[in-house]
């Protein structure tokens, strides 16, 4: 399972924005570039997650997002996706 399936697109967009903000506040050019690259990677995860949601809704496998089920060690809510029987 890819990382993009672990969270909804909104989560990945928020992470991208967080890293863009960190990059904007960074005084070292090399570090700033790395942080911007990380933000681009999160944007790509958001695009992939959005595609997955779209395909699943078109296939009839899910019309609503999964519900939070528990917290992981960092305190982040993990979404557990359960496959519907075929």
C-alpha cells in the first residue's frame, strides 16, 4: 500500500503547506531548497490520493472517506480503510 492511501488529499496538502512555510522562514539556501522539494513531494502525494479517491468513487467502492479509528504514536489520527466485499 502506498503512502497516499494512508491519508486523504487534504492531509498531504496541509503537510506541503507546512514545509513551504518552513522553507520561507529558512535562512540557509540549501536547506530552503530541500524543504521546497519535500513540499513538492507532499503535493504529489495529494494528487495521487485525490486520484485514488476519484477512482474508488467511480468504481462504487467508496462514496465517503474512511473514518478515523485510532491514534498512532505521534498522536496523528490514522485512517483505517476497509475493503468492501466483492
